[in-house]
């Protein structure tokens, strides 16, 4: 019972977008997507998410006769796929569409309009502290029903941005189903565990425990 009676449930989680650069926030705001929706509401509308996956890229060496030995040389991160309900003002759809549009909006200041036949695109610099398009603090929180008594699992995504917005199906039907959006996000890496400065001061960042140094000394 202590083990099998305390299994985790899939349906308790939350997605939170953060770290949106000022220029990107202004770009979205001009298109009707305010910062409160970007940082709070949109994450709550995520009805299906994935905890991130990763694998190790390996190199195979045959330096020894009859033995092939593999070594890890890089960590490979899989894309993050999220599905959202769409509100009746289409802020969620606008959030993703215009975030991706912003990534290639480096020529926005030219006299050519978006609908011009000769419109050209130029990529924004991804990591500029003011105009970059990568989010540096998007999180997925996995918790249980009694969140106050259960330790939370936090995943933080560094350098995240939408890379593939799936086609959204609409159709005539009686009653009408809820409109949903699915998007794939690319990121540089993720961190499993809290990363705040407060957790670091308590020696609990990245799932550390406060007496870790004592345990290491015991092993020695």
C-alpha cells in the first residue's frame, strides 16, 4: 500500500508560459493578445501535454578486437507537443500564429506590407534580451490532487519557441465540438526540478535535497 496506493495521476498539471521578450510582447499585444493572457490564461487552456523526453546520442568505437563500445556525446531533446482549447476571441490561435510570425519579422519596418507580392522576411535574432523570440522560463508543473502535501515536479524549458502549428480542423456538425489547437515547440534544453534562486539558497534546486552533502560524506 505505501507504494501502489500512492501512484501519480495524469490529469493534475499546469503549463505556464513566461520569459516573453518585451518586443515580442508588444508585437502580440498589438494583435489583441495581452500579457496576462500570454502568461496566465493560455497555459490553463492546455488540455493535453507531455512531460519532456530526451535521449543520448552515442558514438560507437571498435578499438578493441571483437568488442564494439558506445559512448554518449550529446543529449538530444524531443519536441514538446501541447494541445489547447481555443477561446471565442481566438487569442490562443493568435498567440501561436503571431509568435511564429514574429520569428521572421525582421523586415517588418520596410514599406512593403504583409499582403504585398514582394514582401520579404528576415529572421529575428533569437536570444536578444529585448527583441529575441525565445522564451527562457516556460514551465510544466506536475502535481497531485492534494498539492499542499505532495512534492511538485517542475520542468523548465530554456530557449523555447513554437516551431510547428498543426492544421486546425473545422467542420459543419450538429452541436459543434470545441475548437482545439496543437502546436509543437522546440527548445534548447530543459531542467527537471525547481530553478529559482530561493530553491538554490535552500539547496533544493534541480531536485536536490538539503542534506545532499551529508549523504555524499557518508558514502565516502
